[in-house]
C-alpha cells in the first residue's frame, strides 16, 4: 500500500533568466505570422519543477495551471518587466495529482499529458494507463477525480507512451460549441493519421489529423475565432530537435473528418527551443492573440524549462 500524501500545496522558489533572441545572434523577431515577444528559461532547487506537459492560463492571462508528466500540478503566475516582456514566475506551487483512491499514483498511473479547463472542472489526460479524468476547479490540488470521461478513441488503438497529449476546450461561441478535443501524440490510423476526437458537445465524434512526419502532436490551444493551434515536436539523433505550430480551421473539425492546416512556424535546434510540449493563447495588450509555449525538460541536466511568447498576426 502506498503511503498517504500531504494535501498541502507546496510553495517553491523559481529563478529565471530572459531569452531576448529566438534565433541566437540574430535580431530577427518575425517568423512568418508570428512575432517573438520574449521568453524565459526557468529553474528551481525543487526537483519537482520539471517535465511540464500542458499549460492553461486563467482569464487574467497571468495565472496558470500546468500538469507535469511526473504526476504533479504546478500553478503560478507569470511576471513581466516594465516593457511587458516575460521576466519570471511567482507564486509557484506544486502538489500531487491524486488518483481515485485519494493518493498519489505511480509514474505509469499518473503520467499526465493534457489539460483542459472548462465550467468548473479541470480535465487531465493520462498516457500509459490511458484515460481522461475530471477534477473540481477550484480545488483540484486536494481532490481525487470527480469522474472518468469517455474519450471515444478505442483504447486498443492507443500506443502505451503515445496517447492523448492534446486535450483542450473549444470556445463556447466557436464551431465546436465548447466541446473538448483530444488528439493523440503519435497513435495513428491505418493510413498514418493521428487519432482524435471531439469528446463531447453537439458535434461529438472521432476524427483524424494528418501527421507531418517526423512530427508528433504535443498540445493545442484554440484561438478566439475557434481555429485550433496544434503544437508539434520532433526529435531524433539524426534530425535533431524541432518545433512546429499548425493552424487548423475550427470549421474543418467534424466527426469523420481528416484535418490539416497552415504551418505557422517550423524551426529547429538553431532556435531557442527545447522539447516543446505545452501551448496556450492569451490576449495581448492590444487584444491580439499571444501564444505562450513551454518545454518539458524531462528532468535532464542537458535540457531546459522554457517559456516563450509570440504575437500572432491574423
């Protein structure tokens, strides 16, 4: 039997240093329709601050909730300098994601990958033991799941370590009318498309996403108009590391559809990236969409926790 855990959220200290150039030794700020605003590399003497899998911002665009694939919640607030650029994180706290028995789980049981916030609930997708569970929001830090959510994709089709990485709530006024969308990291159908589903809502049903080899899907975020931004990552010893973001029209996402979209950015390790796994959209000072992207350092010394911000020109 696993020991009981403390229900208290633990405050941790995080230090950060700015990233002023997305392309090192270059003053380039425009990358297609994206403009690099700034970023930070952050770290902590608390070893639990690692492995960010997904991030969701509160309506104020500053406070955030994140899940870690080590089975933790991480919450906090971004800090900006006088010019409005990211400069650090404050009020950071870490707590275990509780399982159905009210205890912390093993790595295989609590491998959290996706996160969606909607209507007073925090939905978390787990891989290895594939499932989506709903937690109360507020209160997720000290609560076991309220219920299990049917994610529609046949369980036997999901690879053990390539399950539902993208879990995101669509805008209530958008084409999907608030439905949750789930997309597998690299579990595919017979022709190689990524398995996906509109988990609930009036358009509930399965669909697929064209996979751009060698990229895998790691997270997504909806724009206010209902289009989906899909974050993708590649890594190989031959091809190195890469980050791509696609814009998929919300009106194209329907049961039975095979969707693809415009590539907004596709960059490699010669840019300030790492293992990019989380993305969300916040409103900029002028109301334009700003993308905030975070990395999963896998708890490894040679990798980095990054938070990058881009303005999207629509």
